[in-house]
């Protein structure tokens, strides 16, 4: 068993080796990734070593602070009370670690008599001894005296929570044959991995784990996927084409090698330096959207033995359709997820979200119902307060029970954790819309659309954009957004309702009645009273909200036939 785990940036490998050898000379059993054996599944081995280490030594430098993997390893070490950081070159540490006591070993050359080194070793020894003592106590204690009434321990339920889908990004091939494009291809993959790693719905393995596949063809995709432990593989190439650079990417099913998605991205060569970040974000956004869609389809098709993660994914796929039937299916899946994994924070967040969505669309005002949803939100946050998916679903639940100020807080927290998370942008937009912050709402909705291009759920985003323009009296723009929503989902009752309101504002009474009739056709369970309640919840702060309710009553019977 090792005493400590060393986390470092790849550019600092030489200094990390010096730290490892000198700490071994101090009597510590040291683990760092140079000790990986050929054939090990890299991510699994690294994660196991990290979580078992009594101390996690993080070497901060100007390069390691940019590494998502080093930041993640530091976060896990900090969470377990095992973090012992050291500064090895001048840098600004990640903000969450600025207040953590950090040894300054800038310029240290391996001298064990250096007072800075001796203090650092003392800190490590203290953490190792404390953690080992705690682990020993945890295994020794908690042996209750046997009594006639003591129930037998429950067997562990393995795999009930499930896990995020996993992705490996293989080194991109340089089809141009130019050395400069080799550098670009390597940098592009690193940047795509970093951008994808900021998505909340996907686990992306490190580039170091796939570096061995950089040269030569891969004969057996399935064997490679088993070795890496991933469900999806992204591969691609770069090629110069006249005055532009083309990047082609394709997503593979890791089990079969089947191509699931492919797309070309092209940028002018003379603008590539300025547009490279935009290109990376576009590749990552398309990829994340495709994986999300595939996971929803996979969960919906799976007949049994669903994990809590799969049930939550099914719930998301259903509830975003926003019909009476699909909302109930979403609620049922969320409840099942909580039943099989009671300590799974995301399941509780989804249950709160599903209940809140039903409340907003189909329930009369009920303080008791809101109190229960708030209690479910509290359970989710107490179980997993730093998970961006939990935070985003909590934000949605708050939006739908009429607490947009709280929703905005948690949507912003989700974006701090995962800046490219579309659902968090979506719910920040709804909160701003309900708070009548039009510009901020539209900005967040546009970011959501960019982060999940082509997602089938974005009809709801366009409906909300339409409502923002309707609030501002921009009727032509509101109509354009509602029409875009219907192009994505021609059964969207909310979009037809929006067109009804636009028509009434413009005095197109016959056309308005037709759109209200279509709304009733696609949402047959809605009553006049429920429709007026929805209008009050969506537009209640507007002076003419009561007029909207009167319009609904005026055309209700006419729209019935």
C-alpha cells in the first residue's frame, strides 16, 4: 500500500520524478503514474490509487494549473482531507485552492536539508499518520453488541446508481503530411478533451491514457475500448483543403466499432489562429449533444435492469416533451431511481424537477406541494451539492415552483462547475425570463443552443425565447421563435399558445382561434382554468396578463371544435 499519490502536469515530469525519488528516500511509499504497468486500464488504476492514498501531493506550476486532471485530483484530495500541495514554479493557483496552505518549493533542487523541504515532509507525514489512524479506527469501531433485535446487515447493491457515459478521444490523424499540422492535431485533441471535460453528462479520459495509440492503425477497436473502459470513441483527422483547414470527426460505438455520427468542420487558414477556440467549442458542443441523444435513446430502449442513472436519463428524455403522458412517465422513472438508489443525489434532483414541472403545467396553487418539492430539493443538495447536473435540475425545479431567484443561484453554481453545460444555461435563461431580465435571458438561451446544437429538446428553448420577446412587445421576433419551436416539434402545445397570444396582440382573431385549437389538440387534458393558471405563472408580472386570460376565455369554446 502506498503512502502518497503525486499529481503533476505532464510538462513537469522531471521535477515530479525528483519529488518521487526524494520522498521515497524519506521513507514514503510513493505512487505516481510512471509506475503504471503495461496493460493496466489507466483511468481505473489512477483513480483507485488516488482514492486509496493517505496523502495527495499536488505540484502546482504554470502548466499544471491548466490541467483539468490535476485540478480534479487536487479536488478529490482536498475532499478527503489528504491534500498536501506544493508550488514548484510561480503561478496563480486555481481559485478554490488559493486559501489552502501551500509549500513554496520554487527552485528546490533535491536538497533534503532545505528547511522548506523538511517542513513539507513534516506536513506530509502528519497527514499520512492522521489518515491511517482514522482508517484504522473506522475499521475497528462500529461493531455493535449483538442483541436479539439486531437486524442482519443488508447486502450491498452493486451498480444501482450507474455511471456517466465514458468517452476516449483518440489522437487525430494528420492527413496533410505537414509538420505544422501534426502540432495542430495534437493541440486540437487536448483542447477538445478539455472542453468536453467541462460537460456535466460525460466522463472523458485523459489524453495520456490514449497517447500509446498515436502512431499506427488500431487493429481492434473493441479490445482498445475494453482496455480504456469506455462506451464511446471519438476519432478524426485534419486536412488542408485549398485555403482552409478541414477537421473531420466521427463518433464510434466502442463495443462494435459502428460509426454513430460524423461531421466536418472547416475554418479559413488565414483566420485559424483567431477561430481555433471557436472550432474546438463547436466540435465539443456537437459531440456532447450527440452523446446525450444516444444515451437517451439507449435508456428508452433498455427493457429492464435499469440503473438509477439510466432511469434519470429516461426521465429527462420524457419530461422535456412536456405532455401530460410524458410528464407522468418522467415522474415514474425518477421515483424508481430514488427507490433503487436512495442516496443518489441526482435521482432526488430529477424527482424534484419532475414534480415541479408537473406542478407548473398541471397543478393548482398548493403551498403543501411546494413545500414537498423544496424538501426534495434539500435532499438532493445535501447528498451531492457540487454535482452540476444536480444543481441544474434543482434550478429547474425552483423555476417551476415560482422561485426564479433561487433558480438563478443554482444555475450559476452549475455553470461555475461546468461552463459548457447546456441545461444550466437553459435554466439560467428561464430564471432571467421570469425575472424580466430580457437581455440576460436571451444570452443564456443562445448559449444553451450553442452547447447542444440540434438537440431535439431545444423546441422548449425557442418557446422560452418567444415568451421573452412577447413580454417586450417584439411580436415579429416572438412569432419567429415560436415557428422555430414548431419546426423542431410540431406537437408543441406551448408554441401554439405563444402564436395564439401573438395573433391576438396583432388583431388576427381568426388565426388566433386556429392556433388555440391546435394547442388544445396537442394538449387535450388542459382546461380553461389550467390554461389561465399557466398564463399567470408565465406572464403574471405583466400588466396585460389578465387580458391574456380573457383572450383564452373568449376563444375557448370556439377552439374546442
